[in-house]
C-alpha cells in the first residue's frame, strides 16, 4: 500500500444522516455561544484574517509574513540578490533589538547566532537554498542584552507563481522556555534512572539487613522509643574447616534467616556476622521478648539436619533499649553480643541483660578484649594482589588483616575494627599491623609494592614514629610502601592528618585513601592532603558494566584524580568486562577476587590455646570481599 | 469586518436568518470533515473540538463576508487550524503520544475504521506542520491550496509531502512482520 492509495481511501464521503444531525446540534451550540458572547460584549474576532486564503493576490513572502504575524511568529526575509535581510517587529522583539533596526547584512545576521550553532545554521540555510526545500532549525541566538535564547526557525525558499525562486524566509519563535522544560524533563528522567531505588543494604546470602543497615535500624528505634534487641548465635554444633568452601556456612545462614523471618514476620532482622543474627522488637517488654526469643532458640536447637547440619548450637542475648538512656546502636549491639556469649558461657539458651553496664564499664571491657587480642596475636596478615592495568601484571599487594575466630579460622575484621575504632583502641591494632607487616616484608626480597591500611583515627605522631622505627628496624624500602588511610572513621583533625601524610611522604612512602567515595572523606581532602593514590570503593565497581550511573561516577573520579596527579585503583573487580572498562577510563590498578584472591603473607603460628573473645563480636558473614 | 459594517442597517433580523441558514447548510456538509481534519493532527479530541468551536463562532459571526469567499471551507479550515495551533502553543505541546509500530491489521486496511487507524498511526510519527500537510493531503488539496491555508511556501509543502511519503513507507516496512512490502 502506498500513500496515494491511503489518500484515496480516506477521502471524505458525503455525510450520513447521523453526521448531519450532529452538525445541526453543533450549529445550535455555536449560535448560542455567539449570542452569549455578543450579550457579554466580548470580542469575537481575535487574531483572524478575513482575507480569502485562496485569493493569490500577495506574493509568497508577504503571504507567509502575514500568516506568521497572526501566529505571533517573527520572520526574517531575504530576497534573491539583496545585500540585506529584513525582519519584522516580532523578530526584532525575539532578538531584543529596536524595531527601527529592521535590517542587517547576511554576515551580521549569522553573527547573532550563538557561535556553537553558527556553522550548523549556515549549512542548513545553504542546504535549503541548494535543494529548494525547507528545514526546521533550532538554535541559540545572542539577544541584544547579551543573553542567550533558543529560537525555532522554519527556513523556506519562496517562489513566484511560475516556480522561480524569489528568496528565503525564516519564520521563528522563542522556544527558550519549552527547551528548558524539555531539558528538565530529560534531566528528571535521567536522575530517576540513575538514583538507587533504596539505600537499605540487604545481605546477599540471607536476605536480611546487613550489619550496617541493621545498626542504622537500631539507631532509629533508639531515637524514637523503647523496646528490646535480641541477638542470636546459631552455629553448627560441630564446625568443620571445610564449612566455608563447601558453602555449608551460607546454606545454614540462609536457613536460619528463613526461620527467623517466619518467627518475627515484619520485624527488622539483620545478619550481624558469621552465624550471628539480630532482631529488633520495638515496644516490646522483656517478658514478651523473652518468650518469643526462647521459642525461636528452642526451635533452632530442635532442628535436625537443617542445611546438612546435624545440630545447631543456638544462644540468645536480650537487651532493653530506651530513648532516655545514653547509649548508641553500637553500644546496644555490643551489650546484646556480650549477653549471648554469657548465655553460652553459662550454658543456658538465653541471657537477659537486665542491668546494662555503665558506659565506662562497657568501654573498659571492649578495650581489654581488643588489647588481649592484640597481645595474644589473634591476627593473621594476608596479601591481595593489585594488577597494573597498563602493564597487565601484578605490581602491588595490599596487606589485609584477618582476625582468627574461636576455631582459629581467619575471618573478616570489619566488626572488630569497627569496635576498635568505636572505643579508640584502633591505634594498638594499627601499630601491631605495621610492625608485623614490615617485619614480614623485610624478611623476604621486596619484589612488590605493599599497601598497608591504617585507620583515619590513628593518624598522628605515635603511628608515624612506629612506621619510622619499623622501616629502619626491618630494612624495608620505603619507596615501595603505601599507607592506606581507611575511611570507616572520619579523619578527626585535618592538621594532624596533613602532618602525618607529610611525614609519611618524607620517609619516601606514599599515601592512599581507601574506600573513596562512600566513607567519611570529603572531596576537599584530595587537594588538602598529599594523596598519591585513591582507591575507588567497590560499591562503584561491582556491576559497573551494566550501570551507566556507576560508569559516570568512576569516569569522573578517575579524570579528576588524573588531573590532580593522583593514581587510581578499583576495588571489587569481578570480571574481564570490568577490567576492560576500567582500562578505558584510565584506572591504574585493579583489585578483587577476579584479579587475585588474598593469600596468607606468611603462615602465622596459631595461638597455643583456644581463646574466647568475651566482649566483642569477632566474626563476619563470610570471607568474600 | 469592513464589509459587514458597510451593509445598510434596518432589516437586521431577516439578514441574520438568511446568513444562519446558509451557515447551517455549510455545517451540515462540512462539520464532520472539519472535525476529522483537526482530530487527525491533534491527539486530544477535546482540544480539537474546542478549536473547531472557536473557529465556527467566528465564522458564523463573519459569515456574510466569509460566504463570499471562493471556497468558504478553506477559510474555516485555516482559522480552525490556527486556533488549534494557538491552543497547542498554550499547552506547550504536552499532548504527545508514545510512538508505537503500526499494528499488523492496519497495514492493509479493509474497513473505514482501519483506514482511519492507519492515518492516525502515520500522523503520530510526524512533526506538527508535516501532520497538517498530511491532513490536507487527505482532504485532496493541491500543493498550492495547502500552502495558502497553512501559510507555507509551495516548495516547503512539496518538501514536507516527500517527508510524509518517506515516513509512511518506513512505518509500513517496520510494522509488517515479513519485511518490506
């Protein structure tokens, strides 16, 4: 089917009786409305040209000008051979020129078009002239007051009755507002697509809230009311060293999470650590909470072969919270954690902490726990490779801390470090790590560049002194050492941080900012601290190949760092597609399980006896970074 | 306006009645066509109706002059179209519709309803002035008549018509499941 056939088919038929009846009704409505308007003394004839449109008594340019006037459009006319263009009053208004100034040279006219659009407009007009056609052109113009406006033009050639070209006419109107509206609509659509739907982080294994999200939830409850917090530990009665690799750990956590969700329905539940779960029971008394907790713990204890696990060892700790008490969510979690350990110690299913410790007691307990962990060397150091994306080979390693759990297995230190920062004991940990790492590095041939993490809280002369000593003592090459400042705790004092960073660089070492973009480091630190390397947080890297938003953030960040002379590294690299993308963006280093898994820097001798860490949560969900 | 004022006063009532009858006759012949002409280029039927109503009130008011035109229909159509553009301008062209491929059943339309669906599908693909040119093509107007009604140059009308043809072809080849027809 072609268009002519359609035109023939669509041709209007003679009206049928029904249509005639509609026309009669319309006639009555029109006559009534006209009469009413006349009675009200309202003007009927507005913006209408009574001239017979078929009366071809005007030349084309005049006719188009007249039509444009009626629609409040301005026109610019050029007659063949003329040196000048002329414009109408309306067009003068659009350009913010005096109406008397009604003509300009062609070159002068193009000068009024914004420089960026000038070439395009000139080409469009030439095209129209050459092809004897018409074109719609939207461009920016420079108005008389120096401001910019968007104007939409229809550029046409005009002809005489015999088809000879007589000139060019451009009909235009100001579309600045419409253009801005469209831009805003587009921007809103883009923003809606680029913003995360929810900021609540969900643990991937269990579907429960992550430790951080759960702590936020506890904090919120704590500000608004009273209730109880339950922390449950549900570990296998007999742990096997293969639990993590075989996936049994994950399966068991998922099964426990399902059971908790069924028992507590819509209440906030979180996966706090390895086999450790939290449930928030707002506006619940100790009596009700105790009953519910005992039910759940007993059903966990009675479960047989849940996720291939013959029996589960379940303990619970219950604490009360009240908005009037001077505690924060971290304190509450520590208390509840201590409570279930107490239950385990006393071999009872549940311990209800009726009398919470005072702030000083709690702090002292935490500190002691951390100090004893440091003293007893319950840590092990791992090294994870970083690949130089230009050379495509491993040139650096990041030293990672792992905390040994009750069974002597290495676990992620997230919770431990969080607690250590919370009670200001992190410096001891950082000093231990520095000393231990440098000793291990010094013992071997230093083939790689090593990056060591220190907390933003520890920055100061004491840590710098420890670093200086260790470098000397173990004979480490300082130029192949980078100190990574982690972002989990805000850098307290910028002056102190600056002095520390300067000191580190004087030693010949480099300074890096870890987890950049999500933590507590403002952008301003890039210019205020002498940073050599920025490690882009893994949350921007994971899944970057499918996220335009993440690509935009990383690309911008890398560009900015490059202009400042700062190297960049990407964490959590999971596949080749990501590596390719990062290389295009100019990222210097890639790190992640896909690039290389962490391996022990040197096998640590295990502690002689089994140690129980009484006061702080040790474990985390898994080894995965 | 000047023509109406020049008429002698006195037999106002009789003259009005004659005019009304002539206008009514015009409406019964052209109302449906005018309505469809506007609806083919405006996807809000109420807006089209408002524009037509406004135009017809003016037409009735000035019918003595307008009825002397060579073809009053062209004048009414032109005024209605201008009214529609004014309403559109005021609404900032917000009645845009989502573009969709033409349904298979209207690629080869058999009934009047299917023809109209294909027309509307085609119209939706076009910018406003192209749409007006297309609507007038469907009314069977020549290039010159279209140019005179829409206030465009004749070369422009020819250019627009070529674009309409191209878009129509492309639309059908996209809508057809077994390749281009």
